[in-house]
């Protein structure tokens, strides 16, 4: 690792920790589509030394059924308005809702900390990734504005006054038709920074086979994209990241030369007939029931060790407990 990289990581760590303390933030990092959740906005200080008297939170588009919690000593108001598109909740259409929540008339000393709670439902109109709730703290003569939203590709950590945010996780990931159950839960997972790699598997190869595919799910719980750019498999000479694509009506696989992007909040499934990693120039057979340890290399998370369970020759899914 270069000195520059180490310095950069050191600088990043310093700023994340100090800024996270100083910013108004939610007490949770994630929320899921199509689910109701509770979140508390943490207000860690006043406006330049003055006591906070009002907190105004803007509800992002796609968040419905908002219910703020009343606070002793504060007046609670909401502003409602139409939704950009209609949603369905418990079988009924929802076309308007709370757009702003205002707690006013309080007196939160600069030296004190408090939390402002809402419950709300994240709809599937919210794309996986960060969603922001611009918030303003008003004091007698000043404001603290947490209203900055990063431009595409801009690092949210670089903002001076970022709007409080949560990461929206996709609720329904494409699972290729097999039911997720105990097999995934027990298959083990590996964490590498914000990445979670689960249920890595491959299949046994017939004698003389030169290639095999590797499959798994990769979830990015962080706020920045990462990229699977390579890896290693001890029984093979080469390792590539592949996708399946239609070419002239024929499904073929090809290498993703720039690797596979894992967007913030996304869960990507590598599976037969879809994205996969490819072990080429096999030097020996992959044998059923004999797990193989390999590595994955990510642009940011670095080299990660994973263990592939080995399913029977031709299996469409890892052995053990998958319902089809
Ligand atoms: Cu392939």
C-alpha cells in the first residue's frame, strides 16, 4: 500500500468520525423497500452555539405513511401535499401524504443532544441507494442547514452539511426462481467493509473439463459503489468475471473487462445463466462435497477470501435445502 493511500485512508477515517458526530444524522443506516420503519434524527448541537428551537424535516418522494412522534415541550405539525406518483398501501391507493414535519417551540441547548422520531414506509419508488431528508435546525438568530445532496458520483462524505440519509435496500432481488431459505442462512457469509458475500458455490466438473462457474450474492451496504475486478481459484489458471448476453439470438457469455459494479444498496446475485465468475484452465477436477477456498478482488474492499461449496455436476443451485 502506498504512503499516499495510507494517508488518504487516515484522512478519511478522521473526517468520517468527527463529521459523523457533528452532523444531524439518522440513527439507522438502512431501510428496505416496501417496509415500514422507524428512524430517529439525531441532533447533536445547536446553530453556532445557539439553542435549537425548531427542526424541519423534508420527507423525500416515495416515502409514505409518515407518522412523526410527538415530543414533550415541542409543538408538532406536518405539511401534506400530493405524491409525484400514486402508491398502494394495504390495497388502497395513496396519492398524498406528509411532505414536511416540523417540531417547534422547543429549546434544545447547544451542549445537549436529542432525537426526533418518525415512522414511515419506504415504497418501491425509492431506488436502491441513498435517499435524503433535507433538514433545517432553527435557532433564535441562526440556522443549521443539513440540506446538501451529493451530485451523481460525488462522495456524500465530502459534503459540508449533508442532508440526513439512509440507504434503501431492494426488497425483491431477482432470485432466479428458487426460494431463499435456510440454505442461504447457513451457507455462511463474508464481510469485507460494506460488502457482504453470501452463499458462494460452484459445481463439480467432469473429468477433462477446462472451465467452471462460481456463484454467490454480493450486497453493498455502504454508500459508495465498489467493483468486483478479479479473483483467484486454486484449481484454475485464470479467473474472470462474466455476464450472459444475447448475441444474434444466442445466449453467450463474455468477460466484463471492467469488472462488475456493486452499486450502493444493491444486492447482486451471481447464478447459473446470469452473472458469474469463471474459473478457466482448470488444472484438476472440482469434486462434489469438497469446498474450495478462493479469493475475490474488489476495487475498494480489496482481496476477500471466500469458500465455495461444491454442488453436483450440472446443478442449477447449491446443494442442500433449495426449493424449486
Ligand atoms: Cu463464463
